[in-house]
């Protein structure tokens, strides 16, 4: 009697398994490619979220304060060659207020600088999903003097310290990443307006801290300038 | 003739020695800065003001603060020190701070805004 061969059945089983394996492999491959593609959403989220987060609406305050914010910010945004905003060509500076009001001039300058610095950071951030930064950020180590100034003002009068905190938050928002822009924003408290100008101590603290924190984050956060760290 | 040549060579040597001043200036810090000998110093930072007025003190504070921010290596350990009391009361100190910040930041980082 001849025995029936089981080779064919056996081979079919292997082929069946191989087909299953290749199907699983294909699925995994597709999923990996999708994940890679999704990593670019990081960039999209930046370019979508950032312009929406810029506060073109002025903070609450007196009319001149608000007008100065809108004028300064509009020009700052426009001058930074953003494609859409740059189409609106005009000088945003009120001719009368600019001559007569010190408050308008100071506020205009602050808003202009804030919004001017806000835009160039749009395309700076590279996709970070697959590129975790393992670098030791020695400049930002907690407990260091440099870090303390980002969190807490130096010794000085109360108004100076409040101005420092507000200026630093504004500087962080101007140059930081989206997470900073969500957390911080333009902050210059109209309660410190005295007559036609801001309180001197408040203004001094605000200006010094704005540039300190803006420059700190400029180096700390921007990929092409990290070589300085 | 050889005497004239010698004199010319000596005069030229004296002229070239003049540049040693620049070298020493780039290797040492002004006295009033009280810069410890073991501490790193800014590369090629010449012409830093030496004095003890409010302006000079402000310049030192502003410069040291920004050196810690923009420089590399051991100079990063330059701690910032602002005096808020003086910054609000003395315009000379404030001017010094802002000048020191600008001056020392741009020694290292030309791209800073």
C-alpha cells in the first residue's frame, strides 16, 4: 500500500504562515510610515497655532494704551515679512498721539518689539517627535542665578520687581516655543500708568527683564543658536 | 651706514613693541573689576572701562550678566547681578548696565537682537 504524502499539506501550511507573517509585517510597515508622517504634524501644529496665539486684541486699559498696542503690534507683524500681513502696507503710528503722548510712545515701542520678535520664531522649531534632545542644558539648570532671574526678579523696589516679572513673561512669550506662548503673553499692567507714563520703577524693571528673558530664550530655544550653549 | 640701519631697526622695533599694550590689555581685566586670576576672561574683550563710579559698576554688572548668557565654556559661570535699587534710582548705573549688556553680548554673539 502506498502511503499518502503529507508534504503538500505541510508546504501549504508554511505558505499560509508566511502569508500571515508578511501581512503582519506589511501592517507594521504601514503603521511605521504613518507614524513617521505624523511626526511632521509637529511642524504643522506650530505654524497653525502660533499666529492664532498672537494677541492682536489689546489688553484692557485706557484708549491710548490700547491704540498704541494695536498700532505697534500691527506694524511689528507687518515689518517682519509675514506673507499675509506684509500685504497691508502702511505705517501704524498715530501722528498726534505719537507727538503728544509719552504713554503712547512707550506702549507702542513695547508692542512693536513684542510682535516683531514673535513672528520669526514661526519656522524655527524643528519636528521634535523623533528627535528628543538629550543635551544637558547647563545654561538653564535649576538653582543657577541665570535660572533664578527667569523665575524671580533681582532685589529692588516692589514696582521694579513686578515690572521685572511682567517684562520677563512678555519676553518669554515673544521668543519661546508654543508652550511658552500658551502660558505667557504680552503683559504690561495699565494699573502702573501714572499720568502720561508708566511708573518709572515698573518701566525700568519691565524693559530690563524683557530683553534679558527674550535673549535668554532666543539662545535657549532656537535650534540654530544652541551651538552657543 | 650700518649705524643708520641699526637706528632704523631700533625705531621699528620700538613701534612694534607698542602692540604689546594691546596684548596685555586683552589678557588682563581692569583693576576695578576684581577679576580673580583663575577665572576665565572674555576673549579679546578690550577697552572695558576701569573705574568705580555708578556707570562703571553698572557696566560691570551688565557685562557679567550677559557674558554668562552668550559665552561658552567656563565664562558661562559668570553670574548675573543686577541691583534693582540702583537701576531705578541712578540713571548712570542704568546706562552702564545697558551699555555693558550690549558691549559684552556682541563680543560673542553678533546675531543677538
